[in-house]
C-alpha cells in the first residue's frame, strides 16, 4: 500500500512538473534587446529609432503568435566597454534578437561578440559601413551600405553639376562609417571620371579647416558627420567667409540639422533613400500614427527603426526566434514604408536613392 501511495505521488508530481515546464515554456516572453546611443552626441538617431520600434510593436500589442514580446532598451553611451557589457548581458539573458547599434563603430563592437553565437540575429537601422558588406555573419541592416550602388546617383549628380575638386570632412568618433563613406564616394566619383579628393580632414580643428580649405580652394565640401556637428561646421565655415558648395551624408539630414544650421542650411546637398514627402499609403499611415503618438514628424531613422521592427515581427510570425537569419534569407524581399527592401545573401540591402537640397528651410528633391 505504501509503495502504491509513493507511486501515485510520483506520477502526480511528474504530471505537475510536465505541465509547469510546458506552461512556462509556452508563456515565456520573447526578449528583444536594443543597444545604441540614447543619450549624448548621437542620441537624436537612437531615440528616433527607439520611437519607431516601439510604435511597430505597439501595433501588435506586444504579442506575436500568443507569445509576449519584451523590448529591452540599453544606452551604449558611445562607450566600447559599456557596449560590450550590454551585449554580454543580453546573451546571459538568453536574448537571441538584438537591434543595434546607432553608429557603425559601435555596431562593430557588438558584432564581434554576437557573431560567435550562430543562433543570434543582429539588425541595424543605421550602420552603413561597407566594412560589413559581403560577409556571411549574424549582422543584417535596413540601411544601405556605402557601396557602388549606394553612391551611383549621387556621384552622377555631382559630376554632371560640374564639381571636380572635392574636399572631404569626417567625424573621427564614428570613423568606421564616416571615413568609409568618403572613401567609397571617392571611388565611385573616380569610376565616373572624377578626380581624387583634395584632402580628408577631421572635424576636431575648425580653424585648421578654414585655413586648409582656403589654401586648397575646392569647389565642393563633402561632410560626413551627425546633424549637430555638421551644423556647427557649416556655421563656422560660413562665418569665416567660406561660401563653397557643401554636400552632406544622410546622417545629418534631419530636422535638427535645419533648426541648428538656420539660414546656412540653404543649398546644402544630400543623397538619401528616404523621402519625407512620399505619398506611399503605408508611409502616410505611419506618419499619422507616429505624429499622433509622439507629436513629431518622423525622421529617416524613426522610419527605418519602424521598418526594421516590422521585418522582425514578420519573421517571428513564420518561425522561431533562433531562425530569423534563415527565414530572412529565404524570403529576401520585404515591404518597406516607401519601397521594397531587398536583402542579398549577406544581409545587405538594395534601395533607391534620390538627391535633395535645402530650399526655404525645407528638404526638396532635385533628382
């Protein structure tokens, strides 16, 4: 009798344990980590991305296939050691999906860790260094790399507009992206019959910039820096009587740039795969929902944060969180807010670019 009693207890305990484990497994949330600049210098990008990501998951009520989604946002503070600690903590928590980083330099830090874990998936809304291209790893992005396709329309426009003597200016704080941007623009420009850059200069000594530009006498300045730094450089150059035509990377093409640069923003040239005047139905709906929630017009980085989140959501609806890379490479094409986002076998995307200039304080498409 005693043996029967013990057997019954064991059977009941096994059943309880089985259902407890099953219930825990089925109700365990899917955690998605975000690592990027949410304070200080590059936070205008990071916070916009975060807003777009949150909006996308709110539309799903933070639930996919009856599984709760938990978003974990962490500020890398543009600090390598802080970034490493965040990513390793994500791994310790069992997080398989990581969104990040805001800059290519910090994405490189995250990738060095995440690429050691083949069941993880990292995707960025902004990291565009060509250094990451053509590599079979765990890193994907919705932002186009600094490659020949990306610069084709831009260098065509610059060449056809008669500019030949180009002076490059870059932010060393995100050198993985900024110098890479200038170098690949130069390659594309030379391939179209243009000349090598007159110089590559950092943004840290504005007095040197003024002196060097006046000595070298370029007909175009190409700046690759964030919106705040780009504004500061342009204002300083204009106040020091340098009236040379200026072009800038898409990194600076935000409303913050227009506000900070003021009248000196007039005529600045940009080339970008985002059009805030797009009439695409999906984009207009996104803009309305974004403005209703945040009382702001979405920047390119908010838009790409939203697109990135929608891709994750679509992949989670069709497969496990450890299978995002495999399923993305099977599908390859996703509907973006303004165009079709096409991934190649290495997780790099192809998108359409247009040229803009600032006219009367607004970005206007010219090509």
